[in-house]
């Protein structure tokens, strides 16, 4: 599993874990992210149960069990959070931040120790000892209770399934040529995203943010001008293809 530092400042660094060549063949590749401050760490969408061992080993290269105090799940899908039962044993002191809709569902993955912190529909904030991370609503993109994570200090947006592309494990980490990347993500967005209204509302709100890194849960990270190109493309895309 690759461990890559995406961006950092004097107070925090953002890491991406993924492209695991040793994962089972029929499991889709996923990107996991973590922000590490001086004293705390927040793990985002820690992945499926099959990835727990390489994820734990990767995470411990950058922080300690004691400092890993918070987990965030953008929604309830198994590729996001089915490893919860194992993290529950490794991090009995931690807090899981997830939509209020999904507590009764994600507890099926196993959760006896970790505290469940329900996120209200309007979102909220996670305070990592003075380093503040924002939880942004992204409902119906694709889940009915869905959130992104935004760090205004590094201008990093973890966008969940928005911007995703289902690619092999040897795919590059960053989008280089946007036009050639469109075929890799178009089918996913047309089918998985059900609502043009939700899509356009999200694009409008994200345009009001400063975003230098748009980091999805599958595929490649968008940087620089490719962030704006993605917003333009996504805004005009007609989604909900199964209803056509």
C-alpha cells in the first residue's frame, strides 16, 4: 500500500493511503486519507475489512495509537467503513464521526468501544486541539446522508465519491490531463449520483471555497486548475442514468 504526503503546513499534514497491489483482485481500489497535527490524528474513510492490516501498518508509520483519536466516515458503504469492528478493537478511545442516519447501520460492522458522534444534516466541525476541520454536507452524492471534509488551512477537500474513478492499482495518483480522465469517471458519476439538484447545489457551495486539492475516495486527486475543470464538467453532467 502506497503512503503519500499530499500537502502540509506548519501545523498539519495530509496523507493518502491506497493503490494496494496486494488487495484481493475483485475488491475495488480505495483511497484512505489522514490528517496529522502535532498531537492528534483524524483518519478518513478507513476502508474495508480486507484492508485493515495494511492500513494499520501504514497509519502507524505517521502517528501513534494514542494520537489517532478520531475517525470520519463519509457515508455507510462497506468500502468506506466495514473495517470498523477491527478499528474498534485497536482504538477503543476513538470517536467516529458519521451522519446521524447511519448509526444503526454501521454498528453492524462491530462497534463496542468507539464513541459514535452523529453529524447533523447541516454538518459541523472537528477540533483537533485547535486545528479545525469542517464537515460539509454532500447529501445524495451519492448517499442520502453524506459528508465531505474540508481543511481551509491547506485548501484540501476530501470529496468522497465525488470525483471518483474506478481504476487499476497502478493508476497515477494525480490527474494530469483532465480531458483524457473524463472517460474514467463519467460512467460512475452518471450512474452512482442520483440527483442533478443535489449535484448543482454541491458545486455552487464548493465554488465558494478555496480548493487546491480535491481528493476522492477512488481514483486520482485533482489539483490546481483541474479542480475548476472538474467542477465545470460535473455541473453540466446529467446524472441518474438508471432512470432514463
